[in-house]
């Protein structure tokens, strides 16, 4: 049942404020989700990810662009095509759950089938199947108001899948839950969606959620889709400084590109030291570059071989129990490095050898 | 008050060295209970006794010897009582339905559509709440009396045979309905506004049509608000005297309120029968209030919402001008027409209007009614009296409400629940019934309160106690407990904490509550009717006197004077409390 989703040149312009200013909430976003694939749109609030999702749902009307699902055109404002949400056969899970408080669990889940005029026997079977899937079968006749947040969200999930929609849309479904529950439901969610084989578009601002849930992640900022790739690619080859920073590469070393050797290059940093870094598109020799570096990628002593070995001073030690974060004085910059494990090996004031393999030093145009 | 006030802190600080003074919280609670018993319980008890006896309290004093449920049943079985009760039910029931239709459509138009100027429509639509019912009645009598009503005169000039007759049951239903529609509007608009829009979006995504979404999701979710607002407006209408007195009396349609007053105006006054009918009115009201509380607490439809949301707004396209038009018609009927009627009647020498151009004949207009009105020393005297009563009510009620509010919300004093409960009792007692109860409580006691300003003021304090205590409790609860605790830690006594921290922070709320009490008491008619004497005539009663004296010009002029006075006071209160007043002014009718 699940279908492919094509979003093509999607653009949504809002006019706000006095005097009215036009602002593109979604700016020429294009992507495709294969049938059965889970794509997560990730970005800070206001980046346009929810607006994109609501355009797919038909709840929001884009200014221009096209949305096709399973080969059928659903949204094409230029051609006057705008299929209302009820005719799109999509499932949606809302941030606020949006389970109807005046109905029982069963009534909530049966609602979409009733709206479709499904015969009673078939309806009851489908409802119980959906409730089984989310492990709420024994709660079927409870009023939803008596459920916990996590259970309500599972009701919402069952309701959105019970009619086998073409695509499942999830709008920050876990952000109202407490931390522990969020972790558990996060893993369940992927399993359930995969078991049913649904195509899913998932929106979140939480990187770990995106990594765990998504087959591919699309990072958005200011209405633009910056990079759409597998989690591995996003975390190891971020397309630009923002994607690198947003996914956790919080260290930035400024320098100047001395030579370009193809994929890698030499960068002059700090007190005339040289560092080999992987070059992103657009960096030029003799121009300023910024090198992004993940704290957890810094190799700490003993480092005996490979390029990019430097001496660093430990300026501060922040012991966090299961890991330790060090503040390093390195290459004339302050660099954070992380050591996993409950024993902190280095004390403040020590000088140690660190290694920054070129593969993890990403140079972007400064 | 000082010593007692500091005493219930000890209730909160059980482990302090001053534990031996544990009797002090009890003294404080006991004092509040005595005051409440005096204000609320004693008059109510006397009313019940009055309903169960046949002795006249003025002539024979109070006797408990002939107490019998039989006396009450005799009255209850009386045909006239049944007739008045039936009329009350029809008038208030019909009025409630009209109010529901208008209020709900208004709420939908304002919250859910893109009708132009809806902010303006919303605020103008609330204006009827501020109009005293008697003034509303007078205005509509001027507009719609069958022979001389302005609307009927215009219809006659236009050659249309149809005549409106507001002196009728349907007239009462109509005026009730349009003036109490704002209640339904307030409740349902709030419910619609606070509803998470994704609840409806989820229905749409699920495949439901717009109509199905409305019927299965939107409507059931605001149903508690609808029922509760209907019950509330029904209760308020049930206690109104002014509108049925003006519109029902000429057509000989007694309702419970007008019937009770007629009984005490009889010669000799039938105080026992009045008390018995008042008890019936109180029972009906109590039942409705109970039902309303049930509806409100029984089903809690609050749902979790992660982000602030904007209510969904339906694009009506060209139809939005139709909704705008309907809203304008409503405002025209409810605000503009009555105002014009009052102004014409107040400034015109004679209300008879020969033809339509004559309406604009300026020679016909002048200040003569105002001059005549102020020539009557009773007019000014009644205004001064109202101010006096209002002032006493505001001060006494303000202090008492603060003491009760603080005790209920902040202290650990014993019997807090009981105090809270007694405080809420007057919600279920219409003003007019409180008037009868106070009459029964004090008329037979020589040298007592009867005939003084105090009996009016105390009755008003009791009547408005639930509203003011609730308003003050809300503003007290907004003061974070830690602010007080910080002052204690700094070494202040409880009384010092209250005066140096709580009162300054709660001051806007206290001032607003006092101003509100002042406004409510100068417009109160129902309870004043039974409690004024020749020396304590108040404005609202004086206005009724002018109306019943048959002088429409002076009645209209005095109505305008009172409206202007109220408008000034209400804008002042609104300025102090940003709109908190409007709900409460409305609630008390």
C-alpha cells in the first residue's frame, strides 16, 4: 500500500509583520522518498520542516511547487490542484497527540474507518490489529483521558495506521514525552513502521532521534534543505558548516588553505602549524577556511602514528560520569575533546599528544 | 484582626516554638465562620423558617412553634405560584435558547472565520452585559410597546400593518435572549479558542468531511461549555426582576421574581408566602448551579498541547460579508436601537412622533426631563445613597473577601473547606431571594439593621461574596508562595508579610475587586427592592419608581444618567484590571 513521495520545488511564502515582509518558510525544497523508506527532516525550530510536512498533508497550501504521491498529483497550486487532506489517504501523528478526549481508545482508532464507511466486521478486525501492533489491545475500552502520554501517542499512531495510509507523517511525535519514555518509544516507533512497511516522513529537532529513526536524514535551515543523506553520511561527511555544527561538530578551527591536493589539502593554522584536512566544495587555496571537528573524534594519547599529531595542554577537565570532556589548548584554539568511559585519564595542566586524522577534519569555506 | 491574622501562620509552622498558641488559628477560623454565619447562614435560615410558618414577623415576632412543612406545601400548591413558576421556566428557557443560538453563532464567527472587523464585533457584542436589566427593559418598552413603541410608530408610518408587542412572553424571551447571549458567547468562544487545532486536523486527515469533523469532534468537545453556559444564563435570567417587571407586568405575565415582590407589596404584605416562593426560586436555582458544576467538573477535556496554537480560521470567501452583516444587525438591535430609544425618550418633550422627519425636528428636543428629574430631591438623594451603600459594600466586602481568600488559598487554618463552602452558597441564591432573606432576618428585630444603609450593604456583600472571593483568590494564587516564604525567612511576622509582600502584590486585584463591588452594588435592584426604606432609597429602586409612575421621559433620562455613570466606573475598573470586571458584572445579571 505504501507509496513513493515526490516533493518538487516546494515553496511557501508567508507575509508577516508591519510593514508586511515576505518570508519563505519553505524555499525550493525538492526530495523523494522511496516506498517503505523513512525520511527524517531535521532542523532547528522555524527551519520550515513542519511547514513542509503540513504541505504534504494538505493542511497548508504551498505558494508553488508540486507534491506527488504514488504517481498522483496532490498539490500543484500553479495548475490549481489542491486535494483536501481527507482525500489524500495519509496518516498523521501530531506533536500534541490530538487524540479525541471525548472518545475511548477504540473509538479513536475506529474513527478513520468509520469516515470511510468500512463494514463493521472488517472495521473491528482492523482496529484490534492496529491496537495489537501498538500493544494497547487491553486498553481498547478506556477513555483516552485516562492514558499516559506515551499511551496516548501510541493511540495516535494506531489511529494513523489503521487504514493503511499511503504515507505516514509524524510531526515531532515524541517531543511531549519525558526523556525515558522518548527513548523507548523512539525504538518502538521505527520497528512498528518498518513492520507495516510504511513510507514515512518524520519531523524532529532532535539529532539522536533522527539518527535512530531515519533511513535518510534531511537537514533543513531557513526553509532550505541543506543535505539529504543516510545518517552515516550526515555524521561523517556533513555538506556544510551548519550541518556539521548541528549534528555535533562543535569545534571550529580557523585557518588558511595552503595547498589543495584533491580530496584533501593542507591548512595553515595557529602558530604556523600545518594540518591536513578533507576539503569541502568551494574552498580555495590562499583563502580562509573553517575546520569543523567533533569532540568525540579527537584521538587522545597515546597517539604514535599517522599525520596531524599535535601537542595539547589540558586546560580543564569536566568529569561527567560515563564520559569526560576536556578543554584542550590546541593549535592556538580551544578545542573540546571527549573521552568515553568512567575513568578520566588526564588531569588538568597535563600536556598530551593528540591525533586529528584528516578524515575527521572537515574544511569549509570560511 | 492583627493578632488573629498572625495566628494562623502558626498553623503553617507547626514545629515552631510557639506551638502552645495553637488555639489562635481556631480563633481566626471561628471568627470568619461567625461573620459568614451572620451574613449568609442566618438570613437563609430565617428565610426557610419564614417559608414554614404563617406568623407575620412584623406583628407577632418570630415564633418557632408553628413550623410545619404543610405551610410551605400549601404555598407551593397554589395555582398562582405554579403559574408564575411556569412563566419563569418558559421565559428563561426560551431566552436561553435564543441566547444559545446568538452566542454560539457569534463565537463561531469571531473565533473560527475570517469575517472582517471581528475584534470590534467581539467587544461590541459584550456591551449588553453592562446594561442593568431594568434599563434594558425600559429601552425595549420604549421601542416595542404595542401602541406607542418607536418601532411600531415607524412601521405605521411606513404603512406596514405588522406590530411588535414586547409586552408579551415572546417579548421577554427576545430581550432575555439578546441580553444574555454574551454569556454563551464567552464560554463557547473560550472553548473554541482553547481547542487544539490538531484535534480537528486529525479528523480531516482521517478522511472526515468538514461537516463530519464539526459534528463528531468540534461540537462534542465544546458541549460542556455550551451546556454550562446555558445553565448559567438560565440561572441569571431566573433571578432578574427588571425585565419581567417592565415587559411582563403590563401583559399580566407574572414570573417568580415579580410575583415575590408583588406579595410583599400587598396590603397586608404576605411575607410568609413571599418567603415560600423565594425558597422555590432558590431551589430551582440551586439545582441549575449544581448541574452546571457537575458539567464543568465531570468531563475534563484538557489535552496536552506542545506549542502555542492559533485557532483555525475558516476562509468564508465572499460569505464573510454575510456574517459581518449579521453581526452588524445584532449590534444594531442590541446596542444601537436601545440607545437611540433612550436618547430620544430622554430628550424629546413628547414621545409621540407624528412622522419620520419629526424624529429629526430639533425643536422637539431639550433638557426638560433632566431638569425635572433633578428638581426632585429624591433623585439626587438616591444617587448619594447608592454611593454610600456602594462605598460600604466595597470596603467591608473587599476586606472580608481578602481575609477569606487568603485563608482559603494560603493558610493552613482549620475549617478552611467549610469557610470556602459557605462562601460559595450565595452563588445559588438570586439577589431577590437574598433581599427576602435579609428582610426576614431583620424586619422583626426592633432597633436592628432594618431601615439602615447597612442592611443593603451587608446583603450586597453576601450576594457578591462568591465573585469577589474567587477574583481575589485568583490574584492571590498568582503570587508565588516562595515570595511570602522569603519574607518569613527574613524574619517578618505573618501580618508583616501580608502587609509588606502580599498586599502590595495583590493590590491591583484588591482594588479591582473593590471597584467591582461598588459597581455591582449601585446597579443592584433585586435585593434592594425589599431592603430600602424612605431614607435609604437607592438609584435602581428610584428608577423603577419613575417607570412605574408612568413618566417615560424622566425614566429614560435617569437611565441615561446611570448608564453614563456605570460606563465611567467600568472603564475605570477595566483600566485597573484589564477586563477582569466584565465577566463578573455579567454574572450577577
